[in-house]
């Protein structure tokens, strides 16, 4: 399916509020991504992405037919981890299983390596997130390890899985 990675603009706020308000999405993400996901949550997020553009991160709207249906970002770490970055993403349930996210991860990974002086990008996902495992593996990320009982989400203690792409 055809999509674009676009710089964030305020016109995408309503799209993010619409597509982000999904319990299945929030259930696979850190608590900073709430459910219900309100217009105010979307407004804060999009404006934060716009304001921080050009810093130590790249955040992009995943746009299909002019509508923002997800988000992806790479965030450079600091201190002794300054040669590493973390990737995070979400996609509207309407677009799951269409190959969009694996391709988006590949594109933004290349952009991050080109832009930043980093040697690795990692993702830490919940062990119950089969879709994200497939996304990362298809994009060339390798499984590095399991952090046992490291996440508490929706009343459940879960393991987290670390995947990385090494330059």
C-alpha cells in the first residue's frame, strides 16, 4: 500500500486523534500514549513533534491518501548511549498487515543513520506484540534479548523484547 513519511503539520491533529483512539494500539505502547486518546492528546503530540523537529530525533507522520494514519520516530539517546537511538511507532488498526510499518521502519532507519552519528537503533517491545516482532524482523532488526517481567501494562506484568539494527 502506498504511503508517505511527512513532516508533522497541525493539519494532522484531527487524524491522529481519530486513528490514535484505539485500545488495541494503546495496549501495545507505553503509558504516555493513553486510551482514550483525545483531541488534546493529539494536539500536544503533533505540536511537540513540530517544535522538536531538527533536534536529536526524527518524527514523521505516516500518511495515506493525505491522512495521517500513524507515527514513527527515532530518538537519539545521550550520555554513554549517545551513539544509540530508539525507534518507536504506531499505526491505525485499519492499516495493519499491509506492509506499511516494516517499510516505514526501513526508511526512517536509513534516514537516522544518514543524519546522526549513531551506530545502532533499538526497539523495546512488549512480548505480547506479535505484529511488532514481525515488523522489526522484516525491516532487518535482530532480536537481542528478553527482559523478564520488565513491563507493567493494563494490570499485567510482561517481558519486553529488545531488537536492534546495527550499522
